[in-house]
């Protein structure tokens, strides 16, 4: 038995369409569908996430005048060829 959990949306027509890929072919299956509404996760404020109330206003664009430079990454080692 394999449990597959999908999160999908019902269209305006009220019909749920499911396309579930399985690794079986030419086989009879018993499928059980449990329909359960998803409770939306409330959005947290910056303060609830540990930021000060003006954190984003103070830091937005703070690097705009500095030139960021990526340091050289070196060479990759030579790998053995795959057979």
C-alpha cells in the first residue's frame, strides 16, 4: 500500500480533478479518497517573526551603492569518466 498526499483546488464548477501518477500498469487498484478542507495558515507580522517593526524600511536597498563581487571559485577536480 502506498499513501499519496496531494494538495489541490476545486474549481468553480465544484468538481475535483485528480491526476495521480503511479508506478503500476495494467493492474486493478482500490483507491480511497478523503476530502478535507485546508485551513489557511495566518500570515505572521514582522514582529511575530522576530524583526523590529521598521526593519524592512531601514534595510531595503542598503547595498544599492556597493559593488558586490563574487570571488573566484577555483577549478573543479577532474572526474573519472562514467561507463
